[in-house]
């Protein structure tokens, strides 16, 4: 009698385990935690963007500089952005091109933040209402995109840029794109 009760229990546990494994995979068997962007392989969305400090306007030509850039989405209300900021300063000192997108933030707070903590960005764009972030598919801050010299998005990172992420994931892509642009 006890053996007959164990068979449904074992089958139930097998189904639960299979279900849990598949929860983290899509139809192609890829890990869905990677948060691939629908824009990978496509150009940066066309939009007129305003610079944080001087209210100068830019279009998508800003992202077609002939060399790769990091587009870093950040905000003063984001504690993880604070944690990654010193590493971004370090990357900028090493010659990595970074454009900042201040996302759904107060401009005065953002300017003070950059004056106090240093400004790793070549240009800082403001996205007060989050419309450009929406076009990029941003979930929140921080997020970083690697864009080639022609304005094509090659990678999207949801989370902070730190030494491990830079060396293991972002730098190989950035360096390959830099090599191709020469």
C-alpha cells in the first residue's frame, strides 16, 4: 500500500523539478536572466536629446562617433548607480568613451552628484520623463549599452558595471568593436 502512494509523490516531484528548471529558460533553451534587448543589432532609437548641463540638443549622430561607446543609464535616486560610479570614473580615465543618460531624475541633483563624485561622461543627456529609456527598453537604473561606432547596439547590461563585469563581459565586446573601428 505504501509503495502505491509513493509513485504519485515521485511523479509529482519530478514534474515540479522539470517546471522549475524550465521557468528560467525560453523556447530556445536560453537563460532568460540575461535580459537580452530587442534592440541588440539595431541602431539607437532616433530622438532629439537634451544635454544636462547646457541644454544643448543632440540627435542619434551622437552615437555614431566612429568608435564604440558605453551608454550608461543612471540616476541619483539609484543606490546601485552610486556603487558603480567610481568604477565608471576609472574607466573614463583609461580612455573608455561613456555617454550618460540621467534617467527620471531631478537635473539639479544630477549636476550636484557629478560635481561631487566626478563626471566620467563625455556627454550627459537628461531623460526627465523616461521616454528615451522607454525607447531603449530600460527597466530601471543602472543599465549600460555597448554601442558601436555606427550607432548599433551590441550588448545590454541590466545592473552595475564593476571590475568583474567589465573584465569578463563588457571589455571583450568593447575592445573587439574598437579594433573593428580602426
